[in-house]
């Protein structure tokens, strides 16, 4: 609500004039006895099977969506926060228009809520410190290299061979890249009822360590980040997901000096940049749970914080429209996977790890339900998907800051194959 009230279309004016076109948000309890079209902000809930209600802090009201027009791009799911325009008809809110809340850029969000409140790491206390980090970022931009792989199946001999070729190609770099591996780390794990099942699983990660040790400089100086998938060892299919238990990765960690086992999702701080890394099949879940779906035949609105395609060496002429709508849904909702908890259970004590507000500088998303892509949303948040490594042995080369380019693009991404 506060984000919306800062937007020029809803921001209250101290002095009203006839030329002002300010829209007013009506609370649900204010609909009692009212007439005419009203604009409301609330969350979609399903109180009864197949019956959707709009809920805000004051009340909830049954909605008739049969004539609703989805006026923004993106998917509308249960538990989505939405703007609704409609009128009361026989005690039911007849919805005429519905859309996502208006997006607020990273810079505007930080300016509004303050640097200290927006820095999840607590590492940038002042604007002066942020400016210093940006200077360091520009001085050392060429050293910021990330090699990103998703769905690295360590039980596949071909995948292991390709990993060895990958390490062979990078181990002599003057500045070693940071290797980010996302799960699932096996195509199929042995059943827990089988003898030595845990030992077999631990052996997958131990074999990864053995391959890395073939290149002593990588084993000693390289940085490796492992983000678990939904089927990797640990708790069930809940997000955020804790790191893979130490028992399974002890062999890898004993062989390679700098291995970071993280949660899913996790966040990195690269100077002034905030990077979110997550392994979630978002597109499938959004399409499966969509109440109102966008018309993919329509082009994205060029005036509403559009997604600008940024593929440098694109193999295709454009990204799947479903991907663009999924990105817009995540950014407008400010959440990595805005779907009902019945589709994706949430560990609510750590739900803040899934939030995308203020928007991070980049979102690295392992989503095997979508093809690999590189997109920028609203000019300030990069979205990257490396695609499943086991399928075609493709990966991403990501540089968060690229001062060589003379275009508007501030980061550099290349798709490559082993």
C-alpha cells in the first residue's frame, strides 16, 4: 500500500486542482452503501472451492471475475496482491478491471525506505559507504566473473566429463571466476530404504571434489557456491530450503578449500550489487495456478517498466512470452514465487528470503521449465536463467558490471556450451 501511495497516480496532493487525475483506494469496508466504480487494493483468497474473495485489513468481499479484464501483463494467481476496479452488485464485487500493483524501481525503493532498511546484509550503513563501493566496483569491474550452471547431475558420467572440460578451460584464468552450481545434483537419488543410500549420495559430491582437485589452483583458490534444488537431500519441497546437510558434502569440503553450501534461495553482495540466486521452477507453477492469464499474443506495453531484451549472442529472436509474463509477475508482486502455499509450501519464518522488494540488482534463477534467457526488468534488475546443464551442457558467464559496452546494459552475460 505504501509503495502504491508513492506512485504519481495515487499519491495524495496537498492542494487539489481540477487537472489532477489522482485515483483513490477504497477500503473494502468502505463499499458498504456505496455506488459506482471503486478502486481497491487487496489479496485474492479462495474462501470456498472455486469462489474467490478480495481481502484487505478491513474486510473481505466476494468477487465476480467472469467479466474481469486483466489490464496488466503477468499471471494473476490466488494470494496475489492486486488492484481491482469494480462496483457492488447484489452484495458481490463485480470486477471490471484487475491488475498487478505498480512496480517501483530499486533506486526509488531505497530512496523511500532508507538504505539501512533495504540492505539485508547490514553491510552498507551510509550513502557515503555506498558511493565508495560503487567506486571500487568500477575500478575492479573486470575481475567480477561468475560461471553459472543449473541442474548439475553428478550421477551422470557425461555431466562429470563436461565439468572436467569446464574446469580445464577456466583454471588458467588470471582471475578465477566464482562457480555457482544449482541443483538438483542428481537425476535420481537412491531410495532411503536401500543400504548405503546416504553413502552413495555423499559419493556424488565427493566425486565433484575429486574432479576439482585435478586442477590444484581451483581447489586452493577457486570459489564454489552450491544451491540445493527441490529434490536434493534435506527437508521436503519447502522454500526457503536449508543447505544440503554437512554429512553429504563432507568429502567435497575437505578437498576444496572455498566451498559455500547455501540455502535456496540465497543472496550475494558484490560491492554495491545485490544478487539473488534461486532454484525454482517458477514458470510451471505460475501457469498451473493462474486464475487470469495474459494474452501472450499481445506485445508488452512499451511505457510500463518494460522488459528489455538483453541477449548479446541470442540464438533466438526473442524470449518466450510466458517467461516475460512470469518475470513481470515476480517483480510486481515483489516475491520469487507468488503462488498458493498448496502449490509451494513456505517456511514463513524465512519468507523474507523470497522477497524481491526492493528489487535486487540481479536474479539468477534456475528454472528448467523455461529456456535459458537474459532479460532486464525496469532498467535496473537483470534476470538470468542458465537452463539445465544435464540437457545440453550449457551455462552462463555473468559479469555484474561491464564498462566496456557503450550501450545502456551495465552487466554482461554470455551463453556458452562445453
